[in-house]
C-alpha cells in the first residue's frame, strides 16, 4: 500500500503486515527542517495505513461472505437447514 502526504512530497509504502517497506522524500525537502519532514513522513505513513486498513477490511468481508456460502452449501448437501 502506497500513499503520500498532502503535498505529495513524501511517499510511504507499507506491506500487508503494515510494516514500512519504502520511503521516498522529494529532493529539497530536508531544507524545510526536521519537524516539517517528520510531519510529512508521519502523514504519508498514516495515509498508507488507512488504505491498508480499508483494503484488509474489504477482503475480510469477502472471506466471511464466502465462508457463509460454503457453510450453507455443506449444510444443504447433508440435509441440514441453517
């Protein structure tokens, strides 16, 4: 999952375990000072984590729906009703 800060000056990439796997800081950003760069890094990471959370929640819902369908089909095949 990859996201940027609001100003598109920092790009952060995290994996499915929400671990940081990549970070790109635009050239010249360090001149703005450590505090500004820190805020933008944190913003980019936070945005990537939000994307991951949304995507993972969607996948979990799909998996639950599939499990419900499989369970219903199994129950029907052995003559049970749910």
